[in-house]
C-alpha cells in the first residue's frame, strides 16, 4: 500500500473516530442536561403549587381567628340574627367560604350563613377535638360535610368574651375544589404541555385528600418510599411505576407560613415518564443524526484535502520508481 494511501486512510480513520466520540459525548451530555431540566421544571412546579396552597390555608387560618374575635360574636348580648348577619358579611367579603357557623358550648348551631341545621346539635367530629381544648383547628379536618354534602376543609376557633371565657365556637368551611383550583392556577402552563399530568394531595398518613385518578390511599410501597424521601428532603422528583406505567413523581411537603405550621400534607405531581421525556428523546435523536452527518461530511472533506496534499507525494513516488528503472527524463512540477 502506498504511503499516501496509508496517510489518507489514517486521516479518515482519525476523523471518524474523533467525530463518533464527539457525537456520543454530545448525545450523553445533552440528554443528561435536558433530563435535569425536566426534573427541575417538575420540581419547581410542585414547590410553587405547595407554596400557593400554604399561603391560601394560612389566610384561612388567620380569617377564623379574626372572625372569632369579632365584637358581635364575643358579646353575650348578641342575638342569632346579629351573629348571622355578621357572618354573612365575612362570607361576602372573603368569597371563599362554603359556609360560616357559630356554635354554642353544647355544639348546637346557633347561626350559619347557609341557614342549614340551625338549632341542631353537631356531631363530635375531627375539629372539635381541637376547639374543645381551647385551640384553633388549622384545617386538617377534611371530609364531606354532613349538611352541605360536599367535601370541605374545616377551620375552627373558640370564641371568648371580654373576660376570656369561652362562650362558643366559630367554624369556617372551605370547599376542597376551591383549594384545588388555587393549585391548578400554578399548574396551568404545565398542563398546556402535558394533558395527562395528575395532581394528588396526601395527608401525613398517606391518605388521599384529593386525587385525580387513584384510590383513597397510596400504594403501601410507594408511600413507604415517599416517606423515606420526605425524611431527608421536603421536595424532589423520583421515578415510580403505577399499574405498570412509569411516572415521574414530583413531591413537596408543607412548610407552613409564619405561625401557621401546616398539617403535614404533601402535594404530588405525576407526569407520565414517556411524555415528560419525549422532548429529550426527540432532541437527542436530532443531535445524534446531526452529529453523524457532520462526521461524514468532515470525513469526506478530509478525504478531498488528503488527496490534494498527497498528490505531490504520489507524483514523487512514481517519478522515483521511473528513475530506479533507468528512465531519467522524468519531469516533476512541484509547487
């Protein structure tokens, strides 16, 4: 094999190997960077959504304490009509409550903005455990209201007279869908990209407060893994299989706002892995094809360049061969 041919082959081989290494490197680095961007996007969405939820619940936590300190409610001389009128003003001002109620010490509903079950003794349910001890119930009690027939979050506070003696209890109920709507506003942009994104709100025991698709509780193995992750970080993203379908699961737990400490809830944002990674797969394929194309283009350019460079060597080699055979009339034009 001629020296020039070996040189051309060496140039082309070097170019192809270098190009392929470069393509694979770009493929790996770009894929990793894009994957990290997807993870970061999901994580940012769930963190901002949980922050929105915390702020909304903090405002309701403040509202019930303000209502409980209202002069009409704290006065022993106020009539049920006066209390109802004041509660209606609060309801119309805040525009977020399904109902506002006032109960006496025997859990009898004295006043209510919906006018339902007035004069009826209320069942001893979740939030009563807080207020009967003199504490504010911060909205952890979520269930279907026995009189409204809808799922609501309960906020409640003892009402004290001017001597500091408990004379009743103020209760505010917020429809759960109203809360989920607040979260949905944060997820609007993401839903425009991926229609199958699912949102779940989970309590401290793994029970689903709200879910777009699952049962009443999380899978035991999934909750075990999520609990383990929450013990070290209050937010993150990991992969999980549900009924054979791979998902990217972003999570964020409540941090509370100021004196509102939260209820230990966790917001989950589910995105089908295939859909979330579709952009990555498409772009990495484009990078790969483009890299291969550029490698072949540079290889052909190298071939043309090598031939141009080695042409004088070929002529010199042929002239030398003629001289060795005794032909001394060979002319070389070397530039």
